[in-house]
C-alpha cells in the first residue's frame, strides 16, 4: 500500500444506533423507523487520508492503501487477489486469473482468465492484460511496483489469445516470487481505455492490440491521457489534482469489472458506490449503496460514531479505557460503544518504519552523509523504545518491527532474528556509539562532530568539524496516538543530544514528499505513520522497498550485499533468512511498532466485516445486515 502503503491505521466499525431523543427514534443510516434492515452502509476514512487517485496505475507518491485497497479495487479487480481471512496468502476464489502454470523450465507462465465482464458488457480478456503490460513497458517508472531489472524488464514477451495470456521470462525465477511479486502487479485494463483523447473510439490508442513492447510511443500517449484524466500530470508530478470532481462523471471510470461502481465523489474524499449489475465475481453486493466518509481527526470520527452518523468506522486506542495483554485479542471496549459493537483488532501484513533520505542535500548535503553512517542509524534505533510504546501508547495493540519482514499475521517468512530485537532500547549504547565515533554528546542539546575524518573513531566521510547532529522530521497529523509516539521518539533522541525537529502535515502531504531523489532533494525524515503494507508485491523479499532503483525505496538506500542477497531470494527458492537477518542489523530505515491497523468496531447485526483482509482491503460486498 502499498504506503504506501501505506496509512497504517484503518479500523472498520459498523454502527446502527438505537437511542431515544425527545421521544424520536434515532436509526442507523439507510433505514427508516419502520424498516426491518438497513439498505446502505457508511465507512470512515482515516483522518486526512482520503482517496485521491482512481487509475490503478499509480506512481510511488500515490501508492497508498486509501487509493488502492480501499478505493480502486472496489471497482477494478487485480489479476490476483491476496488475503484469505487474516492470512497473507493468494486467494484463488477472488482472483480474476486462474492459478498460473509454469513450463519450459519455468521461463514460460500461462494464466487463464475467469469469465469476468466489464460494465460495458465486454468480457475481460487476455487483451486487457496485454494493454496493462504494454503501458508498463512504455512507462515503468511511473508505477509504484517497479524495480529496475525486475518486472516488466525481465519479461521478453507477452501474448494474448482469448482468455489466455502467456508471459515469457528471460530466465527461470522463484515461482512463488513470480506469482506474489510480479503477476500480482497486474490489473486488467478495458480496451475502452486504449485511447489518447476525449471521445476517441476504444482501441484507437494503438496499445491494446500491439505486440508486447512494440508500441511504446503510442502506449505512452495512452498512459498520459489516462493519468491526466485521473488528475496526475506525469510531466509535473507535484501539480494539484484538478480532476477529483470528475471521478463519478467521467465515462472512463464507469467501465468497471469489480462489484462496485462510483456514483458520487467529492474532492474532499467522500465517495459513494452502488453495485455493478454486470459483476460476475463470486460475491454480489446486497447493499444498495456504500459510502466512504472523510474526517480530519479521530475525535470527529468518534463523535460521528456515537451520534449514529456512521455504520462503519474506527476507534482510536486513546478512546479505550483499558488495553489488551494479547495483541490479537480485544480488551474491554469503549463503554459508549460496547452495547452495539464488537471489537476486533486487525494486523496487516506490514512493517512500520519511516525513511531517512540518504541523498538529502539539506545543510549543504551533510544530512545525507549523516544518514549514511551506520553508527548514527544504530544510535537512533537504540533510542526507540518499542516495548514501552506498545504498552503505554498502543495499549498492547501493536507488534514490534525489528526488521524488513512482518512478524504478524503469522507467516513462514519471519526469522528468529526478526522476532527478537537486534537494537534493544539503550541510551548508554547510543551515547557510546556517538562518543566512539568522534561526537561531543550534549544531553538535551545538540551533539557536534569534534573528530572529523574517515579513520576509526572519527565522524565519517563528508562530515566536517562542528557539524550538528540535527534533523527535521515531517510527520502526519490527525491521530493522537501517532503524534504521541513521534513526540516520545523526539524526546528520547534528545536525551543523547540528537536534535530532531518535528513538523506536522497531512498524511497525503507527508507521503507525497517522500520521493526517491538520487540527484538530491531537501527532505530528511518523512514519517507518514504508516510504514508499508506489502502490496502490490506481496512476498516480502525486499526488492520493492530496499533495492536500489525501486520506486518505493524512498530514501535511496544502497548496499551491495543487501542487493546481492535480495537477488538470491528472487533467483532461487532460498528462504529470506540470510537477507532479512542482515538487513535488520543494517537499519535502512527507522523501525517502530506496527500498531493494529484496525481496532475494528462492528455492529453486532452486521455480518461479513470479519475476518478482515490482511492487506487492508475492504470488501463491503460481503456485508450483510441480519
């Protein structure tokens, strides 16, 4: 979510309030006093984390769960769906593609499609997959899942025939990796999107029928038109999105193959969906409509829950009087909600971290040089007291992040090292690391380099004498517990003279500023308070986040041994152990507790909300009022 992954704290809460006020019954949204069951549902978006991109081909800064798993996939189904209950596994029943078959020594992969329909009546065919692949071949760096040398660079040919699409790879790879991290990136595009201008006839863009990789110029025009129609200008990525108000009216976005289609969308993020009558997947919606509602803070959303304005929302840890001793089991609920709702925590297949910019040109380029020193990263991490934050801030509703592979939900990938802590909280260790490498430590002040140079005991390359150990961190606001954790880390770093200045902004702003910039840029630490939910690469083999050249390697971390170990996990069936153990100690990012993405509060009369998807996807087509 990706970040993009990336917001980390969605909670699903269903509410049908029953209260008396001045003798009048207050009823749940979508009902009347005489109705036996609600017919609609509303769901609360995370604070300041609204959907703001509709095209399921998204650049890194728009690769967020509020865009992908909680918005786009309701309308546009990916080739492969992941998440079986709370497990992070391939879900064959909800996938558009059947289980792939491998041949020719593993270099050829064939995928047969199920009988899905687009809303315009056309079938979802292999040509729709080819359209996506041709756009990917033409514009790879504008897609969040792209890692140079991997998909689609490792694909030499794609052929489409009816409902069957065949991929030819340049060599045999780990088959699990091919399914979970390569084919997983694909979303079939309707031929109606193969246009390069308003009013053009479907297919006239010349991309969907072209042989794979032979029409890059035409496909680039198609992509540019689609991206601009969705409000993203590839030639000016930082430009404002002026297309949000057209999302529900633009005919392009009405051609869906998922269970829902958009009926209304406001630029503030409010989105209303109605069932897609041509949906041919396994589970059909029974709700007449489903609405996502935006909020700027958890307090406003909680008041909406209590007031009966929501049927689906969330509760923050700060609104719970007591925590839990077991993170996967709910503790006592908020007394204002307990009579109507069941509480159930959700942990996504994710890690929580935030990046340092190794190519930051702040302070004359010295900031990037500071982050490049492992001992500085070790000192920073040694002052992050994860067990304390989990207990005091998250009230037990969190798991630690000690490396690049999730430890929860239960999975076969996490090693013993990942489940331990290579850098336990230790102010004494942090101080020793700095003193031993040429720094004058000034508790609750600002440390300075007093021994410049590259020899043992000196500050390191590019760090002049007198350099202050000072950083700027931009963090996302709106969730009080996350602000509390950021403030606690700042205070902890300060005890050993690491001066981190905090500045708050919306989630979308913080995530949007965290861009890879190998030629240098000014950001230093971007804390979007979300880490990474593994999608569209679902196997945590590292290339998407930590390999040089990845669009989601936001801080431009580069380590030769890390790159080699990642390649070994891709090329062979070797487990992740050697790589994850190495990277856990190298600290490419600052690791922090992975709090429950959802403290789900769901109405006791609403079924289908649980079990929740481990990749944050919401599935209101499953919801049934009893």
